């Protein structure tokens, strides 16, 4: 047994960054993981400032991720970080992940994993050859009721899946927000940073990952219609798709950043031969089950009728809301416990292996590229 917390360092998350704070809170929630190092900005002074704000020792606050990887790898095993969390814009993920994998560190990375398929394939190869862990923060799979939905499908409670409708509408980019100096809008709509896609890369991949996670089925082909509604924007801000799954099921996937009035309204409906389910991210503690011949059921997180797997990822009693930070924290807890198992030379609890991996990252990158390809050619493409 190792009698200490799992240690990690963060790349990104400097002053003013939203997602860095989310990662920090989530990783710390269960008291099993601690932040001990970071290269929080490409600007050394901003990195130093963030390190002071988070009370890190100055010797563990670095001016670049390259310096951080090199100096952390040189520390004794009992002092160095166990993994790195990458919370930077998309275009930097590959170089940072590659650097830390080659230095022998496990990696937790924001999605999409990288910007190109070649980069994604190289990370898959590196993770395999180095025998390291790689987690991807598709955080919506961390919600207990999403796990309950997945288990109901896998137990056959819905029968054979026939139809999947998944959507992620937002409205925050309904105007040219990137022209106002918004940092979050700026990099997400800039091809040099976001890659070939804005809407699909940022939120469409969440819809794809959620659909595949709950159903256990892979999308095998898609037909997409992509639109840039806001004049002056360089990437698409709206996407509509028809998708086909490996068992013959059909689906509709809709992602939009210009759906005025919407916030983060990710939702999914799965229709089987015997029953259907429906889950909304903005009301994540509820799961609807619908039947053809009796009243619908409303399942709520934290109750005794919830399955063992979903209960394992539930922290507080029924009636007290659990949401976004806790879902993120479930990924970090599972990832950290798998690292702990490795350090102790044992197999991890199978429930703790339930987090998105580098292979999920590769699928997400391929999904983005196939969606853009289909949008340009107006033809069905294979995934």
C-alpha cells in the first residue's frame, strides 16, 4: 500500500481560465489526489502568479511544459508527479501529451484529444508502447444516471436499440462573440487553435461519445450538414447529422452554438424494441424510462433501486443535487485509483476502469474529420 495521495501537475489553467479551476476542484473532491506542480501558462510570469494563488512551492511552478516534464522526471520517484492534466486549447494537446508520455507520465487530457488523425494514432501507439494510462475528460459519462442508463441498455431492459436521438444545443455564439475579446470564444472559433471544426469539435464530440457510451454501439457512418450562420466566423457553428450504428440502429445528432436561449442542454433519447430512456444534462439526477404498455418511470440518483455501478459513483443521499463537478470528479477518482493500483502492483477495481481512454479520443478525432468531410461532400461517409 502507498500511504499518500496521488500527485499531479497541470499544464494550462492560468489566471482567468475557466476549465483549469474545474479540473482542480474535481481532482481534489475525494481527497485522494493533490496538485503539486504546474506550467499554468506559456507566459512564465502568469504561471508563477497562478502557482502563488494555488499555494504551490515555487520550485514546482514552471515556465513551460517542456521544463516541467524534464524536471519532474528528474525528481526521485517518491517526489515526482504521477500524472499530468492537460487543460489547454486543442492545438497544443498533442505536443504536451507526447512530451509527458515520452517522459513516462500518465496523462489526463481535455477533449478533443488532438486536432489530426495522425496525431491521435501516434498517441494511441505511444500509450500502448509505454504501457501508460491515458484519460480523456468526456465528463458527461461521469454522471451516475448516465451510468445507470448504460447498464439498463446492456442488461437488455430496452430490448434491441433501434433509434438514438442526441443533441447538444448552446446559444452563446449566436453573435460574433470572438470579436469582443472573449478568450473562450476566440480560440474555439480559430482554425489555428481549434482545428478544422468549432461546433463538432467542441460539443458535437460530447454528443457522439455519450451516444456510444450509453448504447455500447459504435457509429459506423454519418451524413452531416454543417453551417456557419454568423457572418465573419471561420468555422461552423451548427451541425445536423444522420448516423448509423453498428447493429443497424439509426440516429439523429444535432449540435449547435447558435441556438438562442440554450445553455448546455445536452440530452439523449434511446429507443429499443421493449422500452426507451431519456436523460437531460441540465437535470442530471433524473432518468426517464418509457414503456409501450404502462406508465413511464422516473428514476432518481441516490435511491436504493439504482444499480450497483451507478451507486458506486454516487456521493450523497437522494434529494441533494450532484452535478458537473462531481461528474468530472468521478473521472479523476477512477483515473487516480487505477494509478494507485499500478503503484501497488495490483489489478484495479473493474469499476474504476470506467473512464474515457486514448481509444475514445481517437474515435472522437475521426468523428470530427468524417463529419467535416461529409459536410463538404454532402455524402455518407464511414467512420
